[in-house]
């Protein structure tokens, strides 16, 4: 069937093409030829022979680079890593090393006049491993009586350790050193690797600092009370057996109302003998820390004549019973007690009782 194809030659070839018009041949030649590379065209790195796939054929993802270049890259990477470690090292160390700290101590460092029964307290900044702390606490000189007394013990309140030594006092006027040795740990196991120590000095013994009337005073009114002043609060129950007035005279002992327990008044229940020498003896009463004064203290005074001026007299007796004596009272309040202190002046015999 006739078509648009050119007629075939007898030998199977095609007829020579028809002559081209001017310009058509050049265009066809250009289309048929490969495009030449231009000077400014950049080669594709994938086509370069010197960049080859490294390793076996089944690892096409890696490339070989010149040895010098690989060494330089490795060195540069190492330097960057070292610099990064240098920057992060302090922060990492602070996170990894966070030892427990002591934040409070009692008694404080280098204090003096510490009570002999003072509890030692050490406060920490976090919950602690109790055993690790208790095993590393040291006191020098040691309290020898603690080894055979249940009164010495450890106690904890929150993050604070307390060493309690009830009835086992520190020695008086003595310097002590408290040490917390290295290795104590918090509840998570982090340890403090430093030794800590501090010192304090204990109080001296209590003392009788004054007696009123003073030693060797004279002309003292026979109805006068006697005031004892100590250097610190005393145990009131230790005074009656430790204080004596001679010649013997019955008396009461009262502490100063509103005071701190360091002052007591001897109140004779009867007037003292006029023109008589008296001795006040104080024999080792103890303070509230259970420390006795040093030795026996004595003071002396002499009474003068009795004056009844501005005194009120009255009969003394119990309700429903005959009067057994005559008393006097100064209507003006005693300056120590803030009230009057009546005294017996005469004792009535059985025959003269009213």
C-alpha cells in the first residue's frame, strides 16, 4: 500500500536523499554531533577517576581519600573533642562530686564558758547515713565515763546529729576538740573526704560571788535577812543541806521571785541575837549543770541592838490554839522578796501561853 515512505531501491536500500536547501545541512550535522565541553563547565565529581569507591564492591558508600587528608581530619576531630571536654569538665565534676556539707555546729568554734552539760550538735545540708557520721565523730579529751554509762548516746533530729551526755559532764575549764573525720556520707552514699575540727572551752565551777551582809560587817539589824548571790543558776534543792547559819538559828531559803535562780535569801524565822557574831557557811551546793562550787565558803558578820521602831508586834499561834509566841514585822516589804517577812521575837512558855 502506497504511503508517505520513500520508495525502496531494488537492492533494499533507500534512495539518496533529496538535495537540502542552504543551511539545513549544518543544522542536521549539529544535532547529530555530541555537544563539546566548554571551558567553564565543571566536571561531576562522581565521574572523576581519582575519587573511587573504597572497600569491597558490597560497600559502595565509603570513599578513599588521600592518607594525609585523612590524618588531618582525624587530628582536627580529636582537637575539637579535647576542647569540648576541657569546657565541660568543671560542670561534669561539680555534678559528679557533690559531697555533704556541715552547715551548723553547737557549741560554736572557739567559744568559751560552754556549759559542762552542753549537747554537741552538728547540722548537715541533707539527709545523712547516720552510721557513717556517728563512727567518725571524735571528742578529745574523751569523756571516760561514757564508756560505762548509758547516758551517752547519739540522737538525730532531721539532718542534725546530737551527742547527748546526761549526767556525764565535760570537765570544767577545759578545752575540747570536736572532729568529724573524712569519709562520712549522705544517704545516697556521696562522701566528704575532708577532716573537719573545731574547739571550745568549758565553763569554770560556780562560785558564791557575794553575801549580804558582807564579810566582817557589823551593826547588822537582828531582824535582817541574808542574801546569797552565785555566779550562775543553782539547783534550789541542793541549797538547804549546803547552807548553815551559826550559832544555830532556824531559817527558810527562798529564791528571788522572777530571777534566774542565782540568788537566794536566808530568812531566819526568829530574830537573831543582838550583838552576836554569826557565820554563814556554804558547803558545795551544785548549779543546774550539776557542778559544785569549789570547797566551803564562809562569811561572818556581827549584829547590833534590836530596834522596834516602825515594827508591828502580834501574837503567834495556830487557829483554835493558845498563842505560843510574840512576833514582829516590818510593814515595809522586803526588797528581795517583795513582801514582809515576820519573825518571832519571844517564845512563850507553857505557863504564859494566852
